[in-house]
C-alpha cells in the first residue's frame, strides 16, 4: 500500500494544470486536481476565450461601415451589452462543464477548494490533508494594479468581462497585450477610448515598425493614444472618474481599466512550509524540467513567468507528464513560439523582431510590404495591411514573420510551422502564392527593402 493518496497532486485547474493532470492519468498515474475558483483557469474564464468573443463583437462595427460599399444597407443601434456579456458567460459556463468532464473521463479526482502546502508532500484543502509523491503548482497569475491613489476605483480585465454597463468613455492604462486588445474591443463596442502608456510606444518587445503601424491604425479607428503619460491619482466624481495625469492635466472618464501586467497567484499557498523559491521577478523558480527547489514539487504555466500564453502552458503540462510518467525526457523548446495580439487590426508574429534579429544574427535582410486590402478598394476604409519578413543572411533562414492586418492571428500559425521547420527565403520564394489573398505577399517579396 502506497504511503501516498496520489502520485500527482495538481494545484490549479487552468490550461497547464488540467493538461498535466489528464496526460499523467492517461499514463497510469493516480492524480487529483484542486481548484478554488473556476475550471479552465484564466484562459477560459477571464482571458483568451471571452476576450476573443468580445473581439468578434467589436469587429462588427467596421463591417457595418464597409457593408454599404458592397451594396448592403445595414443600420444598427448601440450594442446590447448585457446580451453580449450574458451570451459570453453562458458559453464560458458550458466550457467549465466540459473541463469537468475531461477530468472525470480521465479518472482525475477534482477537489473544490483552496489548496495550501502543509509540507512538501502534503496539501490541505478545506481542512482535509492529501499526501502525494509529487505536487504540481499550476495556479497561474492575477492582474496587478500599481499603488496609485484611488486604485480601488480602477478595474482589471477580470471585472471588465462582467461590467453592468458600458461607459461612454473608458481609459485603458498599460501598453501590453491586454491593454491594446481591450482598447480595440471597447472602441469597437462603441465606447470612446483613451489608452495611456508610460513610454514612447506601446507593445515593448514586439517589432518596432509593427508597433508604429498599429498606433496609426488605432488612431484611424478613433482611439486616443497618449504615450509618455501615466495616471498619478484616480478620484471619484459625481458622474464618473477623474484621472490626474503625470503631465499635469486631468482626464474625465467613465471607467479606468488597468492592464499593467499580471503576478503569480501565490497568496495563501503555504510556500513557506516548503523549500520552493522564487526568482528575481517573483515567479516560482524552476529547473528546465519544471522542478522547484523542493524536489517533490513542480511548477509550470503563468506561475513560472516566461511567455504567459495558454499554448505554452499546455505544452509544458504535456512535457512534464511525459517526463514523469511516460519515460520521455525531452527539453521544452521555447524558440519560434508564434503569438497574436487580437487588437484591431490583429498582429500576428513568429520569431525575431528586426531589432532582436540584428542583435542575434548581425547581418539580416528585411522585407516589408504595406498595401490596401483588396476588400478596401471598394470601401472608404483607409486601413492598410503591413507585412514583414526578416532573413538571416548567413543561413538564408527566415527568422521573423510579422503581420498587422485582419486575421493575422490565423495566418501566422501556418507560417510558424514553416519557420519552425527551418524554412529559408529560397523556400518562401519557391512557394506558389494563393491569389488573391493577403498572405500571398509573403511568398512574393523579392527585393530586400533594406
Ligand atoms: P504585459 O506584461 O503584456 O504588459 C503590461 C503593460 O503594463 C506594459 O505595457 C507595461 O509597461 C505596463 N506597466 C507595468 N507596470 C506599470 C505601472 N506601474 N504603471 C504603468 N504601466 C505599467 O501584461 P498584460 O497585463 O497586458 O498581459 C499579461 C500577459 O498575458 C501577457 O504578457 C501575455 O503573455 C498574456 N496575454 C496574452 C494574450 C494573447 O496571447 N493574445 C492576450 C492577453 C494576455 P512597460 O512596457 O513599460 O513595461
């Protein structure tokens, strides 16, 4: 009889935790998952999935405008926000159920409640102790709002998904994925939006040209971008909020959304009862096999930092399960992970930005193309698509593919396969395009623009 109740005890039923639990169980491990909040974690409940549904809703505005040029007379009133919000919530509840079934069908025990460590092999959930040979921390992250006076009046993305009503004007603070996506979503839903970012250009770390073109596109859509600006205080007024700005002015707004990063959700986890250590950024420090400083405790997903993306957490969960219970000892590969920002228009990107590529490879060729989408030759929509390829001259490998335009998130996935397989510019050139599409431009870029 084992001295343990489980081989693996997973804390957190988000993307990474559920994948690790399910795969480990399918390989014969006895597994339990504890979850205090909702099944599916951030992605399903207050992240990727509801955000994408809102993003679809927001895109209709542009389509309504474009429709007239194609012969359709479409009239529309303001969005019925409660209908959108509640339809979204119903779908999320359906997905919560699916996650429950996934765990049940995989023979994973689901324990509802907050887990905390008693020691390195024991967790307590609702006063009951569970002993496990190994414990996996997959608790994810939580929005971080800096300590600005009046921060209690600010909301994070968590609350935005459940707002009672949409304000007439909203302010978004931050310049990362969430801020930029929600600036576009709110604008598309008919809210006047000001986005405030503390440095000179948002989306730090992405290709600079793409960032610049996105700023132009967002302004075209009526979003006010204020760079080199920050909020120093938030005050409640009779009809909304007043923001004190670092530059000295004030901004009256109906709601202020802080999208200023996320922190690992470690409160109440009882890490002090273990040897688990944190890294300099405050995330759980792990080896490249996801092992913490306590040998029986592992961690993966957003709680270890790095690229906080659902598919990365899924891959990490799979990697760990195979390593622990499948006898497959393969390092996680973090190179050429594609990503999309579902702003308006989308950004899709894989590989190195021009700035990163110059630093890493030295001699590079850069190919760019900016043009009007065929669809907009009939409309008055001034939006333009921007594409960029980066090639390492020494190897001829394409090391960066970047796109700003409708459906970039869909389109880049296919190019990511090619990049991962080591496609060279010669292979791109030898590939026949599909006409007439936006994507064909990626295989017809002949002369390096610089
Ligand atoms: P990010 O880390 O992407 O961006 C945080 C932003 O807030 C940065 O612009 C940062 O500025 C700014 N910021 C940080 N602290 C302060 C402060 N004290 N005052 C003012 N501004 C501040 O975080 P997000 O919250 O947008 O998203 C979290 C993570 O979730 C992302 O990194 C991403 O991994 C994931 N995500 C992925 C999505 C996708 O795949 N489409 C969608 C949404 C989220 P600075 O640049 O100066 O540091």
